C-alpha cells in the first residue's frame, strides 16, 4: 500500500495551495473564503523514486461557515485514522491563532510523525516569525511559500524521511 500523507490546519492557511504546489497541478480549489464545501482531494505524488498519496482534508462537508471547528475536527479524525505522516499547516503572516492551538492540541496524543509547515514565508525575513510556532510543541518546523515557490524540495525530503 502507498503511504498516506494528510494536510491539516485551520481555514485559509494555504492547505489547498500546498496540495496543488506539491502535486504541481491545480487540483484543489484555492479560495479566499473560509469554510466552502469541497470534496476530499487525493493525489499520488512521486519524489525521488518514493511514492505517497497526499490528501487535502480541509473544507470537507462544511455547510456552516461559522462551524469551522467542526471542519478542523473532521480533518484530524481523518488524519488520525488514515495518515502515516501529518502536515500541520500554519500561516507565518497571521502568526499563531487559537485554532492552530486547537489543532495541535488534538494531535497531542497521536503517535504519528507531524511536520509543521509554516506557509506564506514569501520572503526569507518572514521565516523568523515561524519560530513562534515551536510553541505548538509538535513536529519538525519548515518554512515554505507556495506562491513564491520556497522550500518545496526541502519539504519533500522531510516527508520522504518519515514515510
Ligand atoms: P486553505 O483554506 O487552507 O485550503 O487555504 P487556500 O489554499 O485556499 O489559500 C488561502 C489563501 O492563502 C489564498 O488566497 C491563497 O492564494 C493564499 N496563499 C496560499 N499560499 C500562500 C503563500 O505561500 N503566500 C501568500 N502570500 N499567500 C498564500
Ligand atoms: Mg482548502
């Protein structure tokens, strides 16, 4: 069976952007609205002769945009049940938010490798702001920018090392 990698995180941090960027294809819907109903997106990724299946768990079955915590909870259940590696995505431009802490809290007891992906580090100086996410106490931290194409190979290497 192909190893499973799940993307989790609160709305708008760039989970779908990360999914498309790693897939090098525009498969998942990227939008500026939070909590839009979308299907679960899955794609097979090849990296240096390693294969894994990547899932964008965000936005699944959310009918009520106000009930974002329900969506996040659903993401975590899916990740816990089916993933081998979990990508916890956060946003360096907004910084640490209560919902990030909620996600990290729910992952606390989960004995699976977690990679903390600090997205939207469009410029090198923004990587400094990623440091505050160490407070989540979970996983190896890497700064990336899906729009500026920063650290894609480095992230793929971290994933491969944990498959
Ligand atoms: P999701 O709700 O977590 O799936 O987030 P989306 O992938 O839909 O992205 C939310 C917003 O963040 C969109 O407007 C994206 O264009 C933007 N975004 C995603 N990645 C980056 C990035 O690396 N830098 C910047 N500046 N914006 C980004
Ligand atoms: Mg999304």
